[in-house]
C-alpha cells in the first residue's frame, strides 16, 4: 500500500487519501466496510525525501535588436513543473516550450523551459521598471525561484556627446583627444583610429585610452601627425565621429655660424660677414622660425699695398782708371710695404767719362789673343744661325705635312670636306653644364678656288700675283689648313686677304657648321625647347631661347677677325644640375650655360636672365648674388649687387623681371638671393590650374595646381609637362607674392555641390612646406584635389579653390566647367617671352647700325670737362650704378650701347636713345642718326 499526497496548482489544499489494495482504489467512505476484516497499521513506510529544485541554467539579460524577439531559457532538477513569471504575472502555459530528461548520474528528472519575448510585449509595459522575467520550479520539497532576467530594447544614438578636435602641438608635447560616445543601450564600446588603423595601446605604449574613452598621446612624435577618429559600437550599430587632424610641428633652430668671409675690400675699409641657417632643426609643419638675423656683418680694414719708388740719382763718381764713372739710387721713396711691388730698373748706372778720348794700352801679346777670340766667336755665331734655320725649316714642314693637300689641286679641283670623323655614340661622359659641345673632328683636306688672287695697287705684298710665274705650277708651298679642337672650333683665315667670296662662306658652312650640327643632333636636340646654337664671327649676333626670356648678345668685334665659333646657350634642367643656393639663399633665375667656355673675347657679351625677385619695394630687401659653376661642379660667387669693386669681373644690370650680365668669361651662371633684415623679401610666384583635357568617363576627377616661379621658363616647363600628361590650362596663371616669413602655402577647395560631388581629401586643406618653395630644390611643386561624382550623368562642376600663404597673400580660382567636353588648349604667351628667332647673325641682330654706333662712341668716349660724355649717357639710360666698370673698358660708350641693345631687344627703337642724346646736347650725333638711322 502506498500513500500519495497531491496538491493542486490552484491551491485548493484538499487532501485525499487513496488506498491501493490489490489494485483497487477505495475511497474514505468505503473504509468502514473493511474495518472489521482488515485493520490499518499505525504508520506507513515513506520514500526518501526529495530535495528542492536547483537551477542548472537561469535566464539571462537580453536585448531586442530591431524587431527580433529574444529567447529566455531556464533548467532545473529535480523539478516536476517549471513556469515563467514576467513582471509579476504568470506566463500562459501554452507559451512555454518544455523539455524533460533524466540525469544519468543522480537519476533525477531535469526539466528545461523556453519562452519568447517580443518587442511589443516590452513596449506595452508601463512604469519606470524595466521588463523582467524569472523562473519558478516545483518539486515535492517545495518551490525555487531564479534570478530576474531583464529584457530591454537596444539602440544607439547618432550624435556624439563630444567629438575630438584637431590640434597643432609641438614635438614631445602631451596631447589629449576627448571623445564622449552617443547614448545607447547597451552602452557603446569605443575604439580609436589613426589614419583608419585601430590604435592598440598594448602595442604602442605612447598611446593611452582612459576609462572615459579619451585618447592620450604621452609624447607627440612627428609620426603622430595624422587623422584621428573615435568609433562607438554596440549590438545595434556603429558610429564614427568627425576626423580630428593632429599636426606635430617643429620649431626651427639656428645652425652654427660659418667662418668670417674675407674682407671685400683689398685696400682700406670694407666688410666681413658670416651666415647661419635655420636648419638645426628646420621648421616643419608650420613651426616657428628662428628668432634673430641669419647674417652678421662687421667692418674690416685692409692695409693698402704701397709700391716702392726710386730716390733721386746720386752725383757721378770721379772718373776711374777704366775711363768710366758711376752713380746710384735707392728704392726708398717710398719703400715697398704691405706687399707692394719693388722698384723696377737698375740701382746703378755707369758711362764713359772722357767722351771717347780715353786711350787704353795693351800689354805685349794681348793684341793677338784679342783678335783670335773675335774670329772664333764669329764662326760660332754663324754655325748657331745655320742650326736654328734648319730646325725651323723642319718644324715648318712637319707642321704642314699629312692633313693638307698640295696647292695645285687646291686651285684646280672642287672643294669637298674629307676625313670626317663623327662623334662617338657611346660616349659615357654627359655634357657638363659649363662645358662646350664636343667638336672633335679630323682636319679635312679642302680643294678648290678659295679666293681671288688679283693683284691691285693697294694689295698687300703678302698676296700672290696671278702671273705665269713658276709659283703657280705646281705651287708646292701654298697650303690651307682648318684647325679643330675639343673645346674650340675656329677657322683661320688671313686677316688681310681682302673680300671673301662665296667659296669662303661655303668653306665655313661645310667645314665647321656641318660638324656642329651633327653634334647637336645628339645632345642639344634632346631638349629642343631649352637650347639653341649658331656659328658667329667678328660681326657678332644674338642667341635666344624662345619663350624663356633667356638670350645672349655677342656685340660686333667680340670675336677676333678671321675666327668663327659655334656658340651655344642651354638652360639646365632642375633635376640634372646642382642648385647654386645654400643656407637661407633662394634660386631666382634659371641656371644657364653659354659657351664655348675658354674662348677669347675682345669685349664683354651680355647674358639676359629672367628672375622672380620682387624689386618694387621702397627699401632694399634683397641681397642678390651672381654665381658661376666651376668645371668640378662647385658654385662660386662672382659678385654681390652693391658690393662691386674694380676686381669684379662682371656688371649686373637689374630690371623688374630680368637682369643683364656683362661678362668676358663664358660658363654656367645663376642668380640667387636672400632677405636683408629687417624687411622680409618676396618672390613672385605663379599659380596654374590644370584639368584633364579629354572627357571624363569615370566617376573620379582631379584638379592640379602648380606653384612655380614667375618666369617665362618656369611656365613653359609646366606647360610641356602637362601636355605630356594630357592636362590643359583652365585659365591664365595668377600671380602670388610669397614672403620670406617661413609660413607654408595652404590650398583648400570650397563650395562643392555635395549633392553630386564628394571630395576625397580627408583634411580640410593641403599645405606645401615653406622650405620647398623658398629653396627651389623641388620642381615643379603642385597639389592634386581628387573628386568623385555621384553618377556618370553628372557633368557640371562648380567650385572655388583658395591658395594663400599662411598670414600672407592669396588667390581664388572660380571654376565652372563641363567635364564631359573636350577642353580647348589654353596656352598664354609667357610674360617676357617674345617671338624673336632663336638666333640672329650679323647686323640683323642689332637695332643700332654700326655707322651710328661708331660715331656715338667717337663723340662720347673722350672725357669732357663739362661732364657731357659717356658718364652722362649712362645716367640718362639708368646704367650708372657702378661706373668704374665701364671706365676700365677701351670704349665705355660701346659697352653702354651693347647693354642698351640687350635691355631693349624685341621692341628696341632709337627714340629713347635719341632722347638721351638730345638731353645731352649732342646735336651732331642726332643729325647722323636722322640721316643714317631709322628713328
């Protein structure tokens, strides 16, 4: 018999005793029927006590993401029933999913129940308390309740409570970037990105992320210059803050002072200077420039050398036994000091004191010895003269042997060049900037009539008369030779040969120019827009590189009579030459080579260079220096403007956009400059905007802005580069004055229609470092703005591009273009670029006729007591900055006129020159100009 006590879920509490007898169930009312037959015992045996339910799995907190319901689960053992109660109310039994199993170890029943909670159920709850559920498990021993599990709706707001802000900090400074993520459920987790890479403080200990999600950089490094982004995320979404740009700048530091320069005055009071540069370290990322001056000057005094001078001659001595008397003098008036030259001449002087009446007697036997010695001396003299004559004859024959044809063939056959050796194609040595073209060629043999040998009344006695003299048949001694070398190419012609006929011109053009043209086809033709060459002689000429502002004027009589030189003019490319600037200096002109170097010049030539220095300020703020490059590649100072001395080999005439250099030594030259404190100097720059010329067929589109020197050559270089890249200039370049203030150049794009276009630039602007622009070491400098359109149907682009120097001047480009159309080329003629031919030879190269030039020189070269001479002409033309240079020339007026020709090329007329002469009162020269000239 077994007694079971059951309790209803409804809690009615009625107790029913069931008796199991032989498989029958007997109710309490029927027990009296068996009272007599069978008596119940006082107590019944019971089963072991069952423990309270123990939860093996309790429900956990959950979040409803969007509209997806959550599942809550619990598991207990031993348990006869398990039900969920949510917010104090029992969950319907039909909403439970129950699973029952048996624990293999304990043998107890394990019951597991799941329910589903929807977003609607959670939202329908009113009150301040969150939606919660818990499990209740029953066993025979009683009930057990689980922990409450809260169900919430997950979300993440869009806006950050605090976003990181960009900063500019100095090197090694501590940096704090703050971030407060948006409100969310559950609370958002925060990550920091550096240039889109996750920052891991465990790997880089210089970073620290605080409990408040702030980013701390313990010591800012240059590599920490980047874009930083705060990213917040939870189970619902991920949010990104705006990007904060961190710039780590470095303030400049002075380098050590250089050694003091030599005193610029060789005699008397002068100057010494030393320099330092702001490169220890150089300012970076907008860091402050060094305080103080980069140049120091001190006065210096050099003792002037004093040349020695003779004293007066002393009195003659008494007449001696040799019939002579003496007198002396000393180099003491004054004595040579400080390196002065010693007196030239003899300290003693003697002469006969008896006017030839002194009689000398010879000892016996002395007469024979004297006469014998005279005869022997005479014989030796004759022998020496014969030896010298034989040696001279042999040398002359060897000089004319081998490469010269005989005179009979030279006068009977046609002229043709011979033995021509072309330049080697595998020459490993590139052209040096200051080296002339290699004109090496074997001397050729020439035949044919060279010039008429007619004998006239005024002919030189060296000419050969055209007679039946045996000299013409076979004329064994008449020879012609052409000289060639690796450095100079010249044609030797007799200075007194009279008129030159067509055969001479043919000789020049075939024998010399032909070889030069073959050479330049291998060298200068590689950069046709940066070089020119031509053959010039005594008549002079002009070489011009079109659209660059670079030219070379060779005045008449500069090249000796009878010589012809292949002269060249080359602009060195920036990536193939070392720049002449050093320290705080900046390059202001292109580096130009003219040659051949080492050639003999009778008078100065004029080299014209464009420059980008701003010179219209009332006070001088530039220290300009002309430099030349040696054959070893090093740069040396030629002169500093305003510090010229009598030993200066050049004269430099400055104009607003170019300079003209008078020089007598060809080579490689460049103009550099630096600021003169306290005023900072300014460079003239050009801003050129380029875009793709072809129609845009993709979503990407780019705009390029170049920052170049305001010189014709620099703009021509960029136009050629963009032409090769398929770009086109959108509008005329805009000028910009760039100040020596150590501030960067900042470029930004604005007013982009964001509905159709998007900029790929992460930062708000781009910058070109100050040092890159000021030094000129990187060419060409530019920035690219990359854009992306929303669809291929978008064709119109309108925006503004702002370019300015920080705390300086700026320019704005207003852009409105159709990217689907082929843009027309826009190539303006550079300022200063004229349409002159690349070379002009002879009188055609000069505006002033030679006859007028000679008469002006004859009128003004001689000094005038009233000062109405070449000095007044120099002041009238503005060439009077250093008159001592012209005073050392044989014809100062001629050099001034050469400089006037160079300054007025392309648009030169005689009116300005005639006006200057009229103001000087030179009416006789004006009459000549009116008669012979075309003013």
